[in-house]
């Protein structure tokens, strides 16, 4: 990490207003490159659909609950419809370019609309048959008149959408085919594959229509995931799907007897797969907290968070970097995606970090590491805590409490790294005339009330849904005390924003559900557990390192929620079989799924930060990996010392926190090469890292050993400084 020690003030002047407010619209959702921007009647239609989608969830979660499967099916179908309307499958072109393009994709879409509508008509026919008392639809009717037309329209519609290039304000006919297919799949699952037929899932008696609907539904989910989250998760999903049918031919522990196409797909669109834990969480907790975040956005609370952080920490050396830690932690806790958090807060903090002396690489790395930490920040933890609660059955409040000390250690480590970097390069803080007015901001501290209400309600025993709803309502009420009052238009705007924000995470959770379904139906997770047990016989530490590497590998290129859901299905059961407490095992996996966002070579948060800072993406990911190094050690810390997860008396917990924090301080100094007031030579750095690891372990003797090594390092550093002074 290198930067000019004395930067010249040649950068663009800061915004000038009476209070020097730096943050303006930091939590506005960025518009993706492949997202359509409608006008006129199309805009009104899409706005109506988006508002209705969010309102539907609030209504069903709080007033009139639906049957679970039906609710999840509608939840996914709504996201697919909105997703294919909003996100294009190919790049946009200008109006001038469009006149020279072939129109065969439009004609192809018109042709494919016929089998899509025909399949939809058959769902209506099947519904009539079921209502009249038919117990089973004839297989020939389901196959030839529903299944094959649906598959043809879905598969060819997806392929056509890859070539259909139009102006950004226009809709796509091939995508309309995919919208119809999404509704047809949901219609079949809702009105034909009813409760009595669900009993036949996974047997030879399962209706063949469910397999056709599941294949089409899976393809639609994967295509939408490609559009909103990139290829990484899609490729991993396809690898797992290939394993279902290639498994019988694989050697060793990967081999298994195999599943037929019909048997597998008759189960994958059930609570064993797509409608399982990931969709259960996205349809309840995640969508609710996205609506909460949207209400905070609409009332400009995000701007307040960032301005408050600048006013509180901006004066200290390297101030904007410390602001990034505070602000990104707050924002990342709510928005549920590391890369999205980088884009929202980093657009402000990264240029200011460069202004006070950080290199492009360092500025991007600090923002990426801080934004990633927001995913482990209680109480919301980017929705990861809710997935963990769903999978493990451990109460959410217990998970949130256990996350407090690990989050403190992570952010303390990033803070120490930033502070040492500022000392090393002789950086200044920001001047008072460059910062927001802290006294004025303190008068608006009531904007934190929705967060406070959420935390209090959760720990008072309210359900997560009720607590989230109360916090959302309070955000609207509190806005009336601020300059950004939310009226009916503001509330509708918040509901609209929430739907747009939710499409990506719902698609990702559904795609992760496919992978989870493969793992549960093929038993590969159990075979992985056996492999971990075999490794543990040689060395438990070796088994943990292997579990760490697999968790990071599975999480690379994926949003946090999907990364954790997949890793929890593969790795966590094996750790539990090793005798590790379920909470510790899942936290271990969760942490490494989170930090995959800053782990080279595929580090989404680092790449997003590099795009803003203008630095090399790989160099930024390596730098962010180094800044967030504590996150790679913290899981081993709470494995060897459960007091760090609050699983001990208050004295042991306090001692563990103090010694671990001191250990993280020493680790930061050793990694960065700075201790006291001077650069540290390699011997001192090695002593610092060894001392940190001993302090982190948590035992009395290891703590004493760590203190002894730290004293030796301090004396060596002092002796070296004295020699330099007399030279």
C-alpha cells in the first residue's frame, strides 16, 4: 500500500453548503447496466406491479397469511415477472443502432408466445378437471399439451433473449414469453399440484407435469440469476445439477446410486429444494427487511448515517477511511450485499480517502473490507442471521447476541489496519470546515429510532416479522420529524424501491435452493461429512482449514445469503458431526462465506471498489484480503474459545474479549509492519503475529505467552528506535 505522504489539494472541491453535508443520496439504488428505464404507460404499469408486490408481502405476513407453499410459489413467481420485465438478457442499443438490427428475435418471440399461452390454457383446463373431482390428470395430456409446449417456450425464449437487443426504454417480446412461462409454472404448482398430489412427490406416482414445471421453473430462475447476479452462481448451480445425473459414474466418495430426471425434478421444486430454507427466509425476513431499508432510504436516513460518521470520525488521521468503517458497517448491516454496499457508500468515501493520501488501491480495499463487515454486524447481519435461524432452529436473538464480539473484533482489526496505515504514511484528517456540523447532526439523532425500535422489539420477544414491521412503520413516522417527510407518495415510492431491491436477492436465494436441493437429494453433504471426519482423525485443525477453504470456494462470486446457504448445506453438517456445537459450526461457515467477497481471485466487493477507485481489481482484492485478515482468524478464535460467542460467564467473556482485541491489535501491526511509532522489521513482525495468535487462542497460559512475546517485540522495537535516533 503506497501513497503520497503529502498530497496536494488539487482535487475537486468539496460540496459547499452551510453545513458542509458530504453525503447526498448515498443509499439511492444504483441502476444496473442491463436494467430497463421505462417511460409513460410502461413506467406506470411497472410501478404498479412493484408496489403491489411489496404490499402483498406486508399484507400476507402481518394480516392474512397464505398457506406456506402457495406463498413461496407466489413470492418466486412475482420476482420472476418483475425481473424479466426490468432486466434485459442482452446489451441495450441506441435508437440509431436499432434500425440496422435484425428483427428475427421479435418474430421468434411472437411465435413462442403461442406454446406459452397454450400451456397456460391447459393449466386452466387442468384446474377445471381437478375442481370436478379428477384425482389424476392423464400423463399424455400433461406431457404433450402442457409440458413440452412449456419447455419449448421457456428454453427457446431464454435463448432468444440473449440476442434480442433493443433500446433501454422498450420492452422485449422474448422476455414477455418468459413472463408468461413464469406465470404458467406458478399456476400449475398452485392449482394443479395441490396438497393431495404433494404426497406423491419423489415417487413413481408423482404427476409428470410437476417435473416439466420444475425444469422450466429452474431454467427461469437460473436465467434471471444470470441477469441480476452474474454467471458465478449459475455455473455452480449447473455443476450441481450435472452431478445429479453424472454422480453414478464418479469414483470415490462422490459416487452415488443416481436419480431419474422425473424423480429429481418432482422434488426440486418443493421444500426439499427451491421452496426450502432459502426461499423461506427470502419470502419472510429478507423481503421484510428490504422494505425496512427502502423506508430508511426514502426518509434519507442513509445520508444521515454517513454524514454523522464523517462528523464523528473525519478529523482523525486517515479520517475518511475510518468513516468508511463506521458508515459501511451501518449500511451493510441492512442492505444485505457487500458489493451493493461498496457502490452506495464507496462512491463518497473512496474519493475522500484518496484526497487525504490513500492510494487508489488502499482506498478501494478499505471500503471493500468495511462493507463486507456489515454482513456480520448484528442485529440484522445482512439477513444472514435469519437464514442461520431457519436452518439451525436456533433463536434469532441468540444468534444476534453471539455475533457481537466477533463483529467487534473484525471492525477493530480493520480500524487498527487503517490507523497504522495513516501513521505509516503521515496522513492528515479532514479539516473542520470540510466536515458536516456535528452539533446540528446530534439534533437529528432521533433518526436512529427505527433501528433502536427494531433491536428493542426483538429482545422484548416480538417475532422478527412483527419487529421488522414496527421498525418500518416507525421509519415513516420518524420521517415526519425530519426535512424528508414521507407522505403517501413517499410510502408508495418506498414500496416500489423495495421490490426492485428484492429481485436480485430472491433470484439468488431460489438458485441457491436448487443447489441445496441437489445436496439433500443426492446425499453429497453426508459424504462430505465423512471426508471431514476422516481428516479430523489426522488433525482437527486440518479438517477446519479444509472446511474453511470449501466455504470460501463455494462463496466466491455469490451474494452472502446464497454463499452461506450453500456452504451451510455442504460444510456445516460435517463440522457438527465432529462434535462442534451447531451455533459455532454455522458461524464458522457463515464467516468464511461472507469474507469470500474480499478473497482473491473472485472478490465481488473488492472488484466493485476497484471500479470506483480506478485501481487494478486484483491488487485491490489482495489489499482488502490483507485488511480483513482478522475475519479469516476470528472463526478459529471462537472455535477454540466459545466465550467469544457469549457461551461463558461474564468474567470469562470479558477476558476473552480484552485478550482477543489486544491480539487483533498485535496481528494488525504484524501484518502491516508498523508497531508503536515506527516501521517494524521482519523479526518484530513475526513476534507480533505469533503473540497475536497466542492471545487470540484464549487460554490463560497462551495469554501469558502472548504477552511475553509482545513485550519482547516492544523492547526490540524500542531498541531499534533508539539506534535510529542516535545514528
